[in-house]
C-alpha cells in the first residue's frame, strides 16, 4: 500500500487578462481625488465599484451617486430619461467645441434635434454609406502597407485608427476623403484637442471656483475655435450646393434637408455646425478608440486573430453590405472590445426631482453617474469579467448581460444615434486590417488604458504588423 501522501493538484495557471488600470487605494482627501481625477478618471476610482450596486460620493458641494444596479440603470436611461437630464456640468469643457449639439441639450431642444437627425441613420442609410466605409478601410490598409513597404514593422495603432475613423466620417458625412484640405485640417486640430479635454473634466464633479486653474483651458478653447471654423466652411459650401441642386446624397445633405416633422423647421447654419462637431467627436473619436483596442486584443490573443483573419479571407476583395453577415466572430470581437474598453467610460445625469434609490434619498440636483466601465466589468454580473472572450455573447450569461449590463452607446431614447453605424464600421475596419496584416504585441510595451476624451492608451498602442 502506498503510504506517501497524494500531492495537491498543480494550481491552474493564471488567466491571461488584458490590461486594466489600477484602482486607487482606500479613501483619499477631496483634493487628492480631484488631482487623481484630472490625471485619469478610471484609476481615480476605488476597486469596490466593480462589485457595488450603488456608491455615494460626498463632497462639501453636493452628493454624487454611481449606479451599477441594472434595474436602476434602466430606470434612469430607459424608463424615465426626462427625469434624469444630462448634467450641465458635463458641458463645462465640451461646449466650446460642441455648442448646443444633441450631445449636450435636454428637453424640447433635444427632442427637436433628434427628430431631424434620426432619419439620416435609419437602417436603409447604412447600406448607402457602406461603400464609403469600405473605401476608408481599404485606404487605411493601403497607408499602413505603404509605411511597412512589405516588411514587418512597429506601427502606432491609435494614430492609424484615428486616421481611418476620421476618413469614414468625412466620406460618409461630406463625401470627401481625409486627404481633402479642410478634412485634413480638422483631423490634425482635433488630435491636439483630444489630449487636452477629458470627456468628463473635474468640473463635472467638483464645481470649483473660476480662479482654480483648468487643465489646458486656453489651448483647448483655441483648438475648438479652429475646428468649428473649418466645419463652418464645409457646412456653408454644402448649403450652397443644396441650393444649387448639386449636393451629393450623403449624411450631411440628408440632415440639412430634413425638416422637423412637427414644426417644419430645418437646422440653420449655426445649428448644423454644432451637430457636425458632435458627429465628428462621436463618430471618429469613439470608433478610433474601440478599433485600436480591438486590434490590440487580436495581437494579444492569436487564436482569435486567426478566426478573424479567416472571416476576412471569406469576406472577399470587393464585398457588399450583405457580406457583413460573414463577419459574425469579428463582430463579437469588436463587441468584446467595447465591453472591456467602452469609449465613453462614464455618463452623468442629474436628478430633476427627489428620488429614492436602494433606500437612499437622492436629492433634486444630485449627480447620478452611470459607468459603462464598471458595469461592463461588474463582478456580480459577468462571468470572468476581466477576461477577453468574444464567445461569451453566445452563453446564457453573456446574452443576459448584453440585455442588462452592456451600454457602450448608452440606452433608451438617448441611445447614440450612430450605434448601428458604428457596429458596421467597427467590424468592417477590423476585418480589413486583420485580414491584411498579422498583428503581434511588442514585448514589454502593453498599453495602459486611461480616460482622455475617450478610453485611450496612456502612451499609445504599438503593434508589430506584418503584411499577410
């Protein structure tokens, strides 16, 4: 008889998890929190938010409530959105660029804007914009190929995805490529803007006095003025073309010629500049963020990359809109990138009247924060919340969480108008790039996610890319 004790089974190797920012340790002073927040929204938050259904933040000025409980999220976004309008504090830094765009307005103004904008993004229009998206994706692959000259090389991915996403916006909105003089100027100026203006600056949470220095305020406002001036040129030229009957049938023409079904009024030139600014922000910056992280995830997980490359090969050299159905796994990869790295990490609403959430009184005027970043990684909702698993969306847990805890485009009446647009553009560009290049991580150079204007990498995303 064997008297030797049976050895314990070997521990399972740790799971290869994609990068996630470190949470702040314990409690910090309000001043320390403000400094952490200015550096990065994500790492300024405590780890307990990944398990909390609701958290209360107290300051000498007001109280803020972060809500993760799915039924409360639905209450705010779906059931009673008018009782939780967008917080005016979010506009603290964004209004110089976005003016009174649909992203910042509330009430009747917002409703009127959506009545005019929404028809341009209806299902049939996606088919119409597909050739422009495809051309932008093919142009992106050609640019990277020219840079590599047939050899492996290290590519700064976020620069390329920003370029490609901006190209998509200009081709679909104004029927011009990124090489167009004005389009190129807008793109270059916006790259300056995006690193100086977070989507939620410290003013969204702390109503600090005006004498407190704001991060890069002067430079940010100067960039915003330049961008809006360039957009105004494009808008004026398009209005002239519409009046002359020679305007192309693209998104800008559709929006400018759509009348409010209730009043018959159309956007004037100033209003159109506001809307184009948010189309560029939402349609370019968020898409570039998601696509950059998706490419990194494929480099980190070669088996997933091989599956995407196989779908891309089946997609063909001259695909049509109907061929998008061939990119099922690619779509799930892009969806998983949106889950792990939601471009807009937090959204701020304001209670328009007193509320009662989880036996807590929420006063009128209090901030209600919804965090896709924490909801998408919530430890009590998702199985293996920090793991990359595109196949999760076919599981019972994944399907349930998709319904209850997945809001990369917000939800309810204020859901992003371009959500359907993004879910065509993202998988399409991902397939075109992963089909054209083999992607590999650069040793010792994994990206660290931080929240700038969107969730980006602190020092960029560099990958080794090899033409296939």
